[in-house]
């Protein structure tokens, strides 16, 4: 878009004050703005020129402090880092909501305590061996290769965009959310940390395996921390270190064993591999419903041609650990 | 247009109607599907959690099979598309490449890393084009409001997949419009269907599926359509569970992408495998007006 051109942009901003007993509503404000104006700048203009009662969090205006995360046309974004032009071009207006998955205190300000509670739960600091405090006993410096394993995660500014975007958090409040898990990864792979195995064990029940791999955290992250990819790494490390101890890890390992047989998935067998015989019984009503329309589900799939190649690849790589060793 | 056809596991089994309708539509559009009986499973986002190197090696083998024939791969599943693309990128990492080549080399398999992986949706949107598709429509889907449901792995991570957009795609809606139907825009169209945890945390998976279906419905959708058979399992096959989570019958017909295209290009519901769905599609088809309700 050429600079100098001003756009007339309607903003529909979520307004809610529990103290005055009113129900949430959207207030319409219309501003003339250059396309490259940050959404935060627009909101601050609304507050200074139209309605001083608008509540929002912000500080640095430079995508450093992580305070101004909110929903911009339903996407979790930093308001200071999101320009009005593309949003207006896409939607013809700009709808602003508070972040999801956290209760609203007022207007665009949410109570982030669920997010911070999960962060505390993963013990976000190095756990060192008290008998061998640094500098002796543990490496105090890391090789560039060791640092490279978690170079993305320290970029996190704890803005909460990923927590807001995560459908697993919305569906299951026991799920720690992307940020806490990405932070956890950072300590698990840190060679100085003495609690890596304990961390992997503790995070699994009700935690790690509810991740949907939808990558909405990665697409909403303003710092390209890529939490979904680190959660994937954690899952593989958990299986490598502790085996298939959870329903989620049984499903992953069951899937691996399943493919080894024919090269293609045997769908009904996978249910048994994840749930066991007892769990299969619970699936009988659903199985019968499907069987009426899809009779072939009882039949094992054909083996692919060249299945011997797949089996050979399994033999060569099945024991490869998370880092290929 | 000639591709190495990668139907994926589900379209060869419980989602056979997806394979049927893909073949019908590709015949009609002159897209040649070359069978590769040696293709294996893509790993589906589960195998890599158990063993990433093994998953990348299996897919490097798949990609090499297409490369050997000088063909790019056509997928009909968002997850296959995502996993083959993900493996293609992982294979470019030097350490991974060394490990994978070490194993494949023992089998005499060589992959140079050149195979492109394309989903049917992209072929329809970019190669066939909505304009040409609109010209081939014999039974416009007028009156039908359709909510596209993309499936995560077709869109994200956008930089890895080089997808149109992680959260604001348009290609599916352009196809829906080209077929004469009305696309319904709703946030859930780019969200997760719940499938990845359907057997791990079913209560949460059902809530997620219910949420997206209700979102589509509240925006006026008569039906939803998906380019991913795993989304189809979650949204159609297990819709009864989602209905329980929602507390009421959702009754939302879910089409596979090529079924919707096939209907507009003149295929019968039987040719497209529609009677195989768990949620009946007759009421949605009846809204089109020009189509007789199948007995």
C-alpha cells in the first residue's frame, strides 16, 4: 500500500466491566489511519481521543515486553506488532477481543494467572546438583551445538499469545499450554540441569499428550519460538527415556508398530494397541455404527509392495534415539 | 497434469469414499493419477513422536519413489501433505540426511530432495483454477452454504509448508464459490478438528470437534467440507460423540473436498461414496434443488 494514503477503519472493540454489572458488548470506533499504523497505536488513539475508559495492557510498543497480546480479528497477536492495513484489507473492519483461555478483568485486560501457574508448575529454572554446585561436577559452559538445541526458546517474551490460541487449553484446562512446555523443553535439553528425567516424567500425565499438533501456537508466536515443534521433541524424548507409559505415548508407539506390519495403517488394530482389550470393548458401539457404512474396517489392509524395504528401514533405524544415536 | 497419487492410509480403508470421489473428479478434470503401490504411510504425526528419524526415512523412501518416476506427489489428506512436507524439510538438515541416507543407501534407495508434494486443493485452486472449474460445473450447488474446514497440516507451520496462509486462507472458499455454493466464513475453518487426541483424550477431542461444528452452524453453514480424511473421521465418524459433548444433535453433513466438486460436476451421490458417511448428506444435497434425494 502506498504511504500517505489514509484508511477509514472501523474498530469493534470488546468492552466489559464486571464491576458495573453490564454484559459484554462491542463498541464501534472509526479512525483515519495510515495502513502501517500498529493496532496498539490505534487503540491508544481511541483511548486518548474518544473513550478514556478503555482498559488495555501495554508497555514497550516494540514487541519486547509482551504486554499487549490480544485477539485481532480472532487471531492471537501483539497489538504493537500488527499493522491495521492488512487486517482491514482482509476483514473490512478490525475486531479486537481480549485473549482467550483466561478470564476477563476488564475490557482487553485478562487475568493471566492460569498462564503463570502453568509456567511455575514446570519449575522454570535450572535444577543443579546440590552436592556438586557449579563450577565443579557439572559443565558450566555449553558447546554451540548444545546451545543450538534450544536457541529458539529463550526468545519467548511470555506474552501469552500461544496460550490464548491453544485449542487444547480451551478443551482441557489441565493442559499446561505451549509456552510452559516450550520452556520445559529448554531445561530438559540443558546439559547442566539434573532433573531432566524427572521433568519428563512429571509432565506426561494429563499434560504433554493433549497437544493437538495444530501449530496454532507456532503461527501466533510473535518471536518464532515454535512451541509446537518443541512439544514434539519432548514427546519423542519422553518415549525414548521412559517408554510408552501414557495413553498418548502408547498411541504413538502403537502407530509405529502398526505400520511396520504392512506399511499402511491397520485402523482397527491401532485402537487395540492404544486402549488394550478392555478399552476395545468401550469402542464396540462406535465400531458397529461404522461397520454398517464401512464394512471393510474389520479387514486388515493389504501390505504395500516392497514391504520388505519398510521392514529393513525399521531394523536399521528403530533404535535411533531422539538425537539419532 | 500428471502426479504420483498418494491416497494415504485412511482413503484406502475407512475413508474409501475419498479415494472414489478423487478418482472420479480427476478423471473428469484430466488429472492423471499414477499409482505407486510401494507408497507407505506418511507417519500421520504419530510415528515421528515415537521416532523422527524413522519417519523421515520412510517418507524419504516415498519421495524417492515419486522422484524415480519424475513425478511430483498429489496428496488428498492434509496430514499426509503436512507430514511429507515436514519430512522433506527435515531431510535437508545435514545430520538427519546423513542418518537417513545411511539407512536408505543400504537398500539402494537414493533421494535427491527434489520431489514436490501438492494437495488436491492446491491443484484445483492453482492449476485447474476456480475459473476453469466454474466453466465445467453442470449442477451448480446454488443454495448450499458450505463451511470449509482446512485441517491444520495443510496450513501450518505456514513457512515450512509454504501454504497460502496459516490463519487466513482463501483457496477452499474460492473453490466452493466456483461450484456455485456459498462459502461460510467462520473462525473454526482454520482450527483443529480434535482428531490427533481422539484416542488419547477423547473428551477434549469431542469438545473441540463440537466447537468447530457449532461455529460453522452459527454462521449459517448447511454443510462442511474438508480436504482431510482425518478431520472427516472426527467431524463425521465421531460426530455422535461431539453431539453428546455439545448436549444436542449437531446434525452437520461433512463432505470430502472432491465429493463437493464431484456433485457440481455431475457425479451421483453413490459414485462419490456419500452413502458411506455416518451423518446423512441427503438433506444438504436436497438444498441444492437440482439433485434428487437418494433413496
